[in-house]
C-alpha cells in the first residue's frame, strides 16, 4: 500500500488494517491503529510505520484511546517468506527472550549485524526493538485482563527486571503499569490460578476450525467440540495446558483463552502459538474477496466467510502427524496416532481430562514405531525421521521458508511434495499452497464444480486451468474450502462431520 491508500484507510477508520500498519502524528507525538476514532490528522502530519516498534524508535508513544497494541498481528509475516517475515515469526515465538539476538541470527543464517541491518531497513526497527514491542504488548494484555502480580507479569512478558518493565511501559504507553491496570478493570477473580485472556481477531471468523481440530484430537492430549479446543503442550521451560472457547452468542463473539498451566517464561511463546493455531492474524476480508472471484468457490465462501487455516503448536509433532496421516482417512490416522501416543509421558500439569503429552521424537524412535500397524516401509520412515529429529540432524520450524523446508524434508524417506506442502501450510502458515494431488482436494473440486483436476507439478500446484492460480496468494484457504466440501458427502451419510480423507488423503507415493 502506498501513502494515500493507507491515508484513505485511516480516514475511513477501516478495522481491517488494524495491526497491519501504524499511524504516527507529528503534532501529538502519538501513534494509533488505523481505526482510531480520533479526528483524522492532516496528511502533512502523518507518518506510517510497518511496526509499532518502528514508531517507538521514532519517539512516538501509543494512543491511550485506541490502544494500538491491542490488535491482531499482521498477516504479512506468513505472506512474506523473506528474512524479515521469518524473523518476525521467530521473534513472536519468543526466540530472542530465550536465545538473544545472536540465537535468532544463527537460526536465520546471518550475523547479528546483518540481521539488524535487514530488519531496520525492511521494518524500521531492529530485532531488539521488535522484541521489546512484543513484550510491551504481552504485558499490557496481562495487566488489563488478569490479576497477576506486577512482578510476575514483568517476567512472563520477557522483561529481565521489574525496573526494565516499568520503564518500558511508561515510555511506550505514557502510563505506569499500575495506572494501566487501574484504567481497565480485570474480571479475573483474585484467587484464580488460571490466566484468562481474550484473543483479538479480524471479523469474520468461521468456527469450523474447531471441528477440524476436534476430529483429529488425541485422547488425553487434546479435546475439542464445535466451539472449544484444549490440549497439553511441551514448551521450552515446561509443560503447558490451555483451552480456547468461542462464544457466537456473546457481544463481539469473543475467543477466550484460558491457560490452566504454564511456566511464565513460556507465556509469550504460548500466546504466539495459539494465535498461529487459530490463524488469528489473517485478513479474512481480503482472502474471501479473492476466493469469491472464482466461481467454483463463491458459494462456499458465502456459506463460510472467514475460514481459517489451522497452524501447528509444535513443528516436529506436525511432521509425525503428517507422515502417519498420508494416504489414510482422518479417522484411521487418529487411531494410529492414539496408539503412538501411548509412549508419551504423563503431563506434569494434568487437568480438564488432559493428562498426557504427545511423545517426543526420542520416544517415538525408541519405542513408538513398534506400536504402529501398516506397511513396514512407512514405519521405518517414521522411525528414521524421529531419530533425525531426536539427534538434531533434522531441525525445522517457524523460521524456515518454503525452499529451506523442502530442502530439509524432501531427502527423508516417506516425505514427498504433499508432505512438504501440508507442513508449509500448518507450520509456516504459507497462504499460497495448493495440494492438487490430495485426494480430498480433488473430491472437493468435483463436489463444488465437477471440474476435472490436472496432474500436479513438483510443488503440488495443478495446471493453471485447475490450480486456482487466480486466487493467489490465498490458495491455502481455497484448499481449506475444498477439504470441507469433500467432507460433506461423508457427513451426510454417516451423521458425523469431517471424518473423510479431508486433509490427509493423497495420491502421492508415501515412500520415495
């Protein structure tokens, strides 16, 4: 977007752009979200910034009226597969808090000086400033939403000291932490041990993602309904447990996150991964507008506006689930994964019927493969992949791009273009993946239009006539609609929802 496109957005107070850029006003010294209700400033007084960190570095403070930190994040970090996008995904996951700038740079294959230069040029702020802005946002959310002690909030947000916390909050918001909390009345009871937060997102929101997760939920590790999802999760400093609920009947249709257990040092990573799981930083209006332009998808988009693409809470776990789920139905994959989960250890923080952890790569390599039935080659491929993960020979995650993900995974036995494409969708949040050789995608095309599909190329994209190239860069969301369309005939015949091959069936050979 150029200056005048952004200016028209703030003049219209368009909420779709909240979090995608920030408006700084020279005459007031503050920055706002695009939908701020204040009077539109004169163009000569406006500077637009890609990130709140860039506005901080330029000397502006956050608007107290529109609270620009309390917005969904930008979808650009998934659309962009460059160094800046990869860096932001890792920063949001708390890598700088855990490993520092040097650790972030090493994961991206750059020196810290090179990385600082790239991010300053692309985003207007260096990695430390970007991480600092994320800490301030997390801290503000905890201040206004919980009754946690200020010192606990400081360390949960990633600050190294209470003094640093106080100084940053005063500089960014022009208010002390105590004043910020007093201005907003937390609803959590003082004796509550759970942390309850509201998750901001852009409307519309299709709750079908809850069903997608529910039909794949593993007993003891996950549980789900059409409007809720809960699970245990292993994070860098310990086990965590959370629940997300959607209330379609409440004002604002809130998404509520309840954290039952977490090491406070892992809280930023947990918040980031939950947002990625539910794709809460997406721009559904832009996505739906593009998808509705394809006649095969128009009715599906109208029937389910705001469809989301589920993310991954743990990249290694998602690789295991993808390898087991290839060429079988969702129900069969769930059965096999339930058997495999028996080698996972009990959770250190059980509750709400969740008492187990998904097995680690080391546990799968040692014992888990023996629990799996089916072709020996598939079992051996899974064991080899788990061994590579456990020994550190295979390391991939949110900081990869499409090229590096393929380079790391394609050499593995049992992994082909479908697997890489599926993981690009779930782990990287890549929005433009079309799994043309997926059986459920082909069934979805037939269900929606009866158009025959074409042979896929190396990247899993079909020929232009059938590859949905006209809806790029949102073909991953087209895939989600096609999976859902493929599931409907099975649902009508069985009385269940989503138990077909949606998202797992593929005509690709599993063992290369």
